[in-house]
């Protein structure tokens, strides 16, 4: 069933990100980590919508908003490996589409502008406080720095920072991504005047 497949992939990706392991112990820790409840409620909402159970979809979405402070529209669709590291303040419009292995920090907004919504590829990281707005495309492997405001397309494997966001690095496909994420976070923090956000271990 797609629900269990996607949820299992979400927790495996969370374990890999937080603990650098996909082993059973790391996955068990991921299930208990911050963000797990919001991820579960999102997948329940998505499953309910697929089965045309509108009331249940609305209920799970509302619970996510009330319990986890995470607002995700009922039509939102992400592939397997969707990770909410810190769900607090996350807002995602119901027309947003994303590929696999999309990772979001807290206070991220994926929203509408001029009646259009973002489309995200796969293997994307979005830093804390970032806003991605309008009918733009975020390419596979992109990294968006903390507090960036993205209103234009982001090329695949690019790191963008600032307000409005600009490209500061384009990595080669298959290259290590940790450095790109560090660049995104440090530049994003510099632009906002705040301290850098650190990855959970």
C-alpha cells in the first residue's frame, strides 16, 4: 500500500539525515523524533484524499495544524522520503507538488503567488525560514538557504541564498551535498543577520 511504503521511506530518510544510518535502531529513533507526528498526519491526509475520504483528509490536516503547528493543504503531493525536521511554522499550499527526498526545516513557506504554486524536484533541502513562492520550478538536488526568498526558478544542484534568492554554487551531479548545505545555511544566516542553523544529529 502506498501509505505504508511512503511513510517507511519518510522515516528511513529521516534516519539517514539525522543519524547517518538507515538501520533499524536509527529508524526507531526517527519515528520518535520531532517532526514524526506531522509526517504521519500528512501521509494519513494524503491517503484519505486518494481514497476520496474528504472528511478524514480535512480532519488529519486540521490535527496537523493544531497539534504540530504545521499547515499542509489537502492537495499537496510529495513523493517518498518527505522529511519535516522541525514542523513548527511550516506552511504548504495545497497545489504544491514535490518529488522524492524533500527535506524541510521549520518556518518554511511553499506558497502561491499570482495563482500559481511551486513545483519541487527530488533530493531538495530547504533551510529554516525560507519562502518559495509562485509558479517556479526547483530543480533536482537544489539547496535553499535559511531565510531565502525564492521567486525564480532554481537550476538543478544549485545552492541559493538571500532576498531575493540568488545562486551561489552549482554542484556537480553525484557530488557530496553536505558542503552545499553548509554554504546555504551560512550564507542564509549571514543575509538575515542570525546565527547559523545546525543540522540535527
